[in-house]
């Protein structure tokens, strides 16, 4: 058994017992059930276990200062993302939200317990998060098995009553596989006994060999990882080496010959060259793309082809420009006042050129949607371009106001954008936009709309009531009803399912 570093840490045996109950709750909520109200309940249960385990820890719940406030702010996106499983049925975000929720919870736990000496907006913090979330729990894997083994050691383990309880538990553990074999044989040999067993409620079907094994694996994973992760927070090193001076939140003055970064003249030449290309590109865009609707397109190029071509390339260029912008803000050596003005003007022009590129890409996608309809990927592309535009706007402010904490702003914008997209109700918007396009053009892809999540059902049902003759629409609505019916069990309760009815 590992040595207790402090008396209050002797409760980790009770913590392991609660982690086992948490694992059982996890398998009950999620195995054979779609995610629904079970997600916020699971998150609440985790926080109950976390605060029990961390209560009273060294350096733990003292007066919150500085970066700890950021930890409490993370409760908002965690809660909002958890509640999306109650409000919506979007399949796209249902795949990624578990990873996002887990990442936010782990980062918040690290901040609350002050398990990293790095501020949350520095790269070193995320290295500590990965170490505490992946590497450190592995080093504690032996502890749960030591605890289980210790329960059956009667020597010097307390009262006779406690020893008797441990002996009973050991006997039940040994008898369990034998009981399973015997009951199976009896059920096969006697039809009456088998019929009696079959009267047990179907909720206990998980005791069958196949499903039971899977439930044990899921429960064991939740229990072991949660317990070992908390041990990683409790039994961490007391001190960590700080990052290099170049990553320090307050840059230290150094001699001119020791300063790192690209020469300002070299960087200025780079930015001027790139900006010249972008100015030429912007002129072309204004003459062709923004006049595309009036027929001002190159010879031999049709409207839909021009709308489709080059979108991915433009977005990639915009991302490259964002990288150049960050390089110009942090990777260029400081020089005289004139050089600084040139750098800021060049970066400002780069921001303006990138905005033109994003507007061009956004317009191409809009033209393409008008021609071929709205899909998840196209709507996500719109959202991503708006996200890039906001990052550029913040970077522009940072060019002229050096005190703006760019890393903090970008992280906050990223979290807000992801949560916002979850609450945009994407599939419902796709259905509404395609229906509006149908009313204008008479074209609709009912088969694709039927493949969306049940969030799209209200708009499709409304169209079916108004225009029942739309080809394939009745079948699409029927598919929505079948999807809603697949949300079985109270764990999968979802408001989107009620909207279908």
C-alpha cells in the first residue's frame, strides 16, 4: 500500500468505493441507451465525487485568486455542452461533445487543484494537463488492486466484525462464478425453473454473459480512470520547473544582441511581398466574385462552377495568413519607432487582405448553397469562416494595443464559438434554409433532409402539413419518427424527441 503523505489522504479507500459506484452509475446510464438527460446527471455525479476527493487537500480550496477564477468560468461551457444532450439530437456534435466536455472538466480540475504551475493561456499548462490526464493515472493503476487486496487481510485490520465482513465478501466473490454456472445448468435442465428465471424484469438482462461483461468493462473503465486521475491530482509533485523565459507572461528585458526573433527588415519584406499579392487578388475578387450574380464571370465559367471552385484553398490561405499575423506579432524583433510603424501597417494590411479572402470564400459558399442546397458541412464552413474573422478582428486590435492578452482572448473565443455552434441548432437551420430554397426554386433533397437528426423534424412536419405532395417528404418525416422512437429508456430522454411528437 502506498504511504500516506498526509493524514487527510487516508480516505482514498472510501474514495475508491465511491469511484466504483460512479462506474456502476456510468454503465447504467450509457450502456444500451442513447445519451440524453443521462449526460448532465453523469457530470453532476462526477463533480460530487471530485469535490469529495479534493476536499481539504493541501493548497486546495483556499481563497481563489488569479487563474483559479478561470476554472470556475469553465463550469459554464461544461454545463451548456452537457445540456445539449437534453435539448438537441444533432449527431455531429454528439460525437465531439464527449471529448470537449472531458477536456474542459480535466482542465478545470487541474486549475482548481493548482496541479500546474503554468497559467492556462501558456503552452506549458496543456503539457501538464496531458501528463496528468494520461501519464500520471497509469502510474497509479496498481493502487486500486492494492486496496481490494487489503480488504481481505484480516491481520491487524481492526475489529472482529470488520474481519467477518471481509470474509463474507471474499466468500461471495469466490462463489460468484460457481453460482453463474449452476444457475445456467439448472435453467437448461428444468423448464419450470427456466420460466421462473425468465419472469425477472427485462432490466436485469445485463446479467447475461455478453452484456454483463461489457457493462463490467464500462463500469471498470469509469471507476479506474476516475480514481487514478484523482490520485494524480492528490499525489503530484510539489513543484514544477517553470517554462523558459520566452514563455513567461511578463517578458524580461534582455540585451539587444540576446533578443530572439526575425530581423524586422526581413519580416517587413516578407509582409510587403505577401500584401502585394493579396491586393492584386482583392482587385480580382471585387471585379468578378462580387459581380458574379450580374454575370460578370470569366468566359467559359458557369455560375455554380465558380461558386464551388477554390473555396477550400481560400480558407487555407486565410489560416496561413492568421499564422503569419501571429508570427508578426510575436516572432519579429523590436526595432526603432519607424520600423514598428511599418510592421503594424503591414500587419494591418494583411488583416484587411485576409478579410477580403474570407468574404470571397463566404460568398462562394453562399452561391454554391443557393445552387445545390444546404448541408452540415457547408453550414459548418460558414461558421468556421465567421470564427476566423473574429480572430482576425481581435488580432487587429492587438496590433495597435500591445497589452491585449491575445492567447486568453483566442482561447475564450474558441470555447464560446464551439458552445455557440452547439446551440445554433444546426440541423433545424439546414431544414429551414432548404425549405426556403424550395419555396423559391422548387428544388429540395428530401432524402438528405431525412438523414438529418430529429432536430430537423419540426420544420419538415410543418412543410408536410402545408404541402403534402412534396416528393419523398413523407418518407423523410417517417424516418424522423423512427429515429425519435429509438431513444428508449429514461436515460435517453430528450426534448428534441418531444418536438417530433
